[in-house]
C-alpha cells in the first residue's frame, strides 16, 4: 500500500497537470452543454430514418429488443468512460487512456482510428445535406449546399469552444423537442384522443409480429442500433474542455443515458403501433417517407415532410459539427503526444487547435469530393471503413477501463480518489467488450452464408479491421512498445 504522503504527492501532481491542461484548452463547456452534446450526439438520422428500416426488418418487438440490448451495452461504456473522464479529463480521451493504461501502440491506433471515423463522417454529412436541401431546391448544384454547410461547421468550431457548445446545445434541443412532441402525438393517436379512431395495439401483433425474421434479423438490427448510438463517447472528448468535469461528467451520464434509451424505445414503440411493420415505406430512407413524417401526416399535421426535413437537416448539421469537434481534438492530442505532426498541436489565443481543424476539414472535403468520381466507389469504401471505426473505439473504451481499475487497485490507491465510480465493474466493461466484439464480427455474416463466400462483401464490410491492425501493429513493431505492467500504469492526471 502507498503511504499517505505518496498519495498526496500523486494527487498534487495530478492537480498540477490539470492546471497545465486548463491553460492549453479553455474549459468553457458548461454542464448543460455537456448534457446536450451527449444527448444530441445519438439522436439523429439513426432515429429519424433508420428506425423505420429496423422495424420493417425485425418487427416492432425485434427492433425494440435490439435497441435495448445495444443500449445497455452503451450504458456500461458510458459508466466506464465517466469514471476515467471524471478522474482524468483530457481531450485525447480513450486514446490517451490506452497509452497510459494498456500500450502506447493501442493509444496511437485508437486515436488515428477515431480521427478517421469522424473526418469521414463529416464527408457523409455533407453528402446528406445536399440530398436534404434538394427536397426544397431540386435544381440547385450540390456543391453550393455542401460548401455552405462546410463553412458553417468550420466557423462554429473556429470561433471558440463555447461557440461550438452553444450551437450544439440548440441543435440538440430542437431534436429533443421534436422527439418529445412525436411521442406525445403518437400516444394520443394510439388511444384515439387524436385522429379519427383509436389505433390500439393491433399493429404490434400483425402477421408474425412482434418478432419478425428471427435472430438473424435481430443481428442485422444490432448493427443499425450500434451506429445510431455512436456519438455517446463524445462525452469523453469534451471532458478536456468542461468546467468542473468531476461533477459535470457523472451528471451527464446519470441524466442522459436513460433519456436516450427512453426516446429510442418509446419512439420505436409508437411507430410500431401506428404503422404496420409490413408497410414498405418504413424501409425507404427518403425523408419524405420517414416514419416520423408518416406518423405526423396521420395526425393531420400540415407540411409534416417539410417540418421533418428541417429537423433532419438540424440533426445532420449537429452530427457534422460534433464530428469536426471530436476529430480536431483527437488530432491535436495525438500531435501533443508526438503521434502526429507537431504543427497540428498548436492552439490559437482562444484555445482552438486551428491547424488540426483545417487539416480535418480538408480531409473531410476530399472524401466528400470522392463521391463525385467513379460512381462514388471510393466514397463507399471510405464510409464502410469508417463504420467499423466506432465499434473499435468502443472496444478500446472497455479495455481501457478494465485496465484502469485494475491498475488503480494494484498501485494501492484509495477508491475515494475517484470522483465517479462505475457501479458495474468488472461486469460492465466485460459485457460491453463481448457484445461489441460480437457485433463487429457479425458485421456482414450473410457474406459467409452462401455456397461461396462473398469476398467482395467481406472486404467492403471488414476493411476497417485490417486498417486498424496495420496502425496498431505497425506502431508496435516500429517503436517496440509493450503491454504496460499494472503497477507502472500512469495514473496521474
């Protein structure tokens, strides 16, 4: 066991380090910003558009159960991230944690993997913006809208972290209010208080519902649900610029997760009760037949498609804005650790990593431009590689937390030093690791099911894994890094 003096020295060292961090990044994000960033990060096209396809594929019961299982996994991951983030709030988040608690090579790979994930997501959101705007302005060139929104996202991130936080707060609030209105309206329609007649629960058991297509259909929804919940880990990245992270992060975890789960589960339940899962429109990704639009139209709300189009535009802007923020901070932190070019680690007077922001914006723009060439083949490959990246980041969080807590015990530290303690250790990170690993391996199980393996399908779906392994093993062999013994893990802030 360590002496009281050594504990005091370690805490003092952590405070010094935290003070240094504060002079670099401006801690301008308030608790309300962090809560809305976490909440809004997961409410987007996954709920407004993809939920319909999930119900169509697996039935309302299958969709709800799939989202619940993935939701529980994400809850454990948020608990893990909150414990580490409240104790050690850094912009590098799980990339820094992997470097300190596991292996610098894993930290390198997780950091570049996460940066790439969000940089390509920016390109995806720019592509989505052009389709959304053509709903109102069908004859305008795509580049006008993508350029306009790219500049908007860049400026929101360039001005200050407070500007980003405020923009994200209001973007998220619009989405949250929309979901609440949708759930209330749908509930009134189910019981006949609104609309022509009470719909009741008949659609929930129509045909072979509530569970359609068996376990394999649900496995497919696990993927969709996982993509929908991605963004919750922004909590850890934003910790480095949050006022009083020891209080703000646990509060965000406690309040946000259950709201997210309730929003998803209740929204899917409302859609499943009001629209039969056999309705082909549910499988259509077009905003004009979004499940939200269909329900609002049933309620007799005029201009439902235009209203939902505006909300989905807000969701896309929010995702792009958050993506630019997360990838910029991760790239800045990699540069600060010597794992990216040094010039990317510079900050301006407002504490914004401008060089990393410009580099990220350029990569996102190049990826978007790739969608105009070769029938978008390059772009599709980039998106598929990006899709795997979010799950890899989650696996990294589970591993980091398991090692962090074991190192904490091995070094004889007092658990009371933790501002927030995960209630489910070690079950939480182990469960999250197993479920997430299962989802990663099952990305495209159908490619292995035929008489012959669909190698093209395998390559397209799993390309993110070899890219990650190249980063990890390449750095490991080049730098000759090793697994850090528990007693030597760096637990200072």
